[in-house]
C-alpha cells in the first residue's frame, strides 16, 4: 500500500531523493524474522560459550559441546539467509517499520507518475511507477505516410516546429525507423533525436516535422 507520494508530475528531482513510501508486509515479515533470528543466535552463542567452558574444564562431554556448536551454526546460517533476503529486497531502501522507500535512481524531471497515496501495488505489476527523464535531449516520434516511406532514411536532418513556439525551429536527425507500419493508421514511425538545452520541448507536445537531405530539398 502506498502511504506517501512526495513528488508531482513535472517536478525536478535529484538522484537519491525520496519519491514515495510503500508499506510492505514482506519487508515487515523479513525484519520480524531477522529480530527473532538474532535473538536465537544470541541464546545459542551463550549456550556454546558455556558448553565450551564446561568441556575445557572436564565437566561437560564433547558431545554436548559439539551439539551446542551445531545449534549455533544453524542459527548463524538462518540469520545470514534472512539478511540476504533483505538485501535482495533492497535493504538500502527499507526500514524496520516495513516501509519500502522509492528513491530517484537519476536526476531529472518526473514525466510520468502512476501511483497515488492509498493505492495498492500487486507483486505481479511490472509497470513503472515513475518515469524520470533528463529532457536536455529528447525524441520526437513522427508519422510517415506510406507514399513517403522511400523518402526518409536514418541520418536525414529534421526541422521540428511546435504549436507553443510557432516561430522557432528545432533541429535534429532521424536515428530510428520502424520496420513495420502502424496497423491502425497505416503510417511508419520514425524517431528524431534533438537537443533541448532550454527545456522548451515538453513531453506529449504535438509537432510538425520537415525532413531534409542532400538528394532533394525536402520530404
């Protein structure tokens, strides 16, 4: 269950910043098991120390000492197993209250946020909870009609204009061309990469694209 979301769409975040907190029954159980295993380890360690001392003084048998050592080793092994499980689950991002803390892996801007406080997250949910983008370099996806497919190639230059900045032209290049047509609208997708140093281009903007190359003036 999501107990807290600390960022909103469009927020600038830095690497390591807390984005959200999730209450996890698995994490709570792991730390409960860890506490129990450490208590068991402490008990078996005292028993081992006592058995070793008695064995050295000739009061206890070697069998008693060996049995105490085996019990302690079993407790030690169980504790290591739980610690490894907590590490697998991200011990740097969990606390003993059963909270899983989601932190930003990189610096950038929140371009997608798919959780809200109170949401429940299923273990089989493979969708991303946040998308963080460094929008200093961006992609534009453009549609190419079937009649124009032979006029575009990777490396061709592109001039991009937007509704927000109708008098400004952004320059980029085609860096990817889809191998298939979109089955719904029968267009081919091409991807144009371009610099965005002023951060004027925003996610989900609509653009017009003009492709230019050396063979002809435009496509």
